[in-house]
């Protein structure tokens, strides 16, 4: 998928896919929300409203209230690319979330997913 097309997709289309991936592996929507809020700084209420609105996935990250400083610790492969090696900042943030959801779906403890802090 081209970068621009993922940036333009609606959060309302992507968010349910993130939830489905985690729920299929025995995790909860609340855990997905916790991970997203930890990464982006949105509150659960803001996330819910945005997921039901028309915001693009790119704008969701561009307008994030406070990207977590510990996100630099997110490393590893996702979609065949190492997250820490992605040069495009916006795409790197998107792939960081993908990596966190992968970790959640694989059963990693929440404390480790959140890099030791909520």
C-alpha cells in the first residue's frame, strides 16, 4: 500500500481492524484503546469520537496531542520493515502502532507493550 493512501484512509475504517486483530487473539478493545492512547496522547473519549468521525489516519497522527516520548523504544519488524529504520516520520508513527498491536495480539504483557509505563 502506498504511503499516501494509508494517510488518507479514515481512522473509522482502520480502528475496527486493529481491534479485530487483538480480539481474535484474546485481547480486548479496552487494551487496544489503552495502547493507542499511550502512543498518541488522545483520551479514550477523544479516540472514540475520532474513530466515529471523518478524520484521516494521517491526520489522526499529525494532530495527536502528545506522542509518547518512550515510543522511540518500539523496535522490530512490521510489514517486512524494521520500525526504527523507517525514514518517513508519519509512516514510522503508523508502523509503531502496528507493532504495538502485533505485540498485544501475540500476548505480550501490557507493561512491556507500554515500555514500562502507562
